[in-house]
C-alpha cells in the first residue's frame, strides 16, 4: 500500500511539474510573441530583424505559433511597402521592407510583387524563381488560406512563363506535395493551366537541345509523369526571321523531337506534335516592354497544350 501510494505521489508530482513547465513555456512564448509583434508594429527594420532572430531560434513557441506570427508580420511589411510605392517612399526603403518580408515568411503577394519588379529590371532568372514560388504558395492552402482570383493567378503565370523564356539559365519549378508547380503546374487553386510556353530551346537551326533546353525538357517529363493528364500536344513556334516554309518545317521538327524524346523516356501519355512556324507569336503581358531580340526569343518557343485529363 505504501509503495503504491508512493508511485501515485511520484506520478502526481511529475504531472504537476509538466504542467508548470508548460505554463512557463507558454508564458515565455507569449512574451516573445509580444516583443516580436511590438517590433513589427513599429515597422522598424532593425528592431524587427533583431526580434525575428531571437524568436526564430526559440524553442518556447510551437512551430504553428511561429508560422502564424511570421506570416502576419510578413504581410504587414508587404502592405506598408506596397502603400509606400504610391506614397513616394524611397525605393531603397521599399526594397528593404520587401526583402525583410520575404526573409521572415515568403508570401505570394510579396513574391509576385518582387518578381514583377525583377522582370521589369531585366533580372529574368530571379523573376522566374520568385513568380513560380508565388504560384506554389498560392497552390498551398495552408500557406495561402484565401486564394487570389483566377485572373490574378493567370497574370502571375504568364509573367513567370515570359521570365523563364528570357532567363539565361533554366529555373526549375518548385514542388507542392511532390508535384511540379509554377509554370508546369496542371492547376493552381482552381485555375486550369491548359497552355504553357516552355523554355525548351535548341542549338541554332537544329533540333538538338541546348544545355538549358535539355534541363527544361527533363523538368517537363518529370512534371507530366506525376500529373493527371492523358493527352498533350507539343507545338513548335519560330520567330519571323527566315522564310515561312523554313520556319514551319523547323518548328515541326523541333516539336517532334520533344515528342519522341518524351516517349523515349517512357512517358505513358498520348503525345501529339505540330508546328506553327511564325504564324502564332506569343501574346505578351506587355509587348512594349521588350526589345526586338527579346520578342524573337519569346516567340521561338515550345508550347505544351493539355488536351485531356486522365480517366
């Protein structure tokens, strides 16, 4: 009886200590949250950065608590930066707020805004990376509980595709739950991606992939292998240089190269191929933003068309 009561007493003490420890941790977490939120409310970059460093490495708050606080602060910083543009805030201050927002917790709003600025400044690789990541965050309902409109998603997707086509290096798509997102996504929160221009490029006047084109083709294969599509069409396009007959033949040959390469890799889909030559230039987000050479590069592309979902 004495031994039994001793065990009960020991268990009771352990539970009491555990409860007290949880209370202390909760109290410490609340104090750290308060300090972090106070710094965020002042929009003081140095103070927020310092509070974030302490808060981020702390084991006093749960991962969920940290995530919510980071996301709320990131959205607040983005809002101030976005309004600051209209209020003639110094560009360096806007950039500082946006970069801090991205560091604390990347959000689709900040990434799409930064990506648009990168694109306008000719930083196409960075723009492609940020815009595709914005699409991935939109597609993640935990990270983005309320999705933007389909029109907004479509605009981000288009600018991401144009950035990819102009980037010096291939920028691989991000993954959401093990499936390719970004430009190669099949859907993004209700927006169905039926057409996607791809940076599958070739050596001049040839059907041989360029190093960048080979990486893009591999990414396309990996994406299609894990998506719910049963039939696609690969369409080759050319710029207006050269004769119409030559451009049509070359664009078809390149589309057929991608088709045979995908099937040779073991892709279990109905893959069709066709060429359009110079007849269908890419509809651009802002044609006036590009030089003639850049428009040629954008038009000289391979396009993916999803014809039917898998049964």
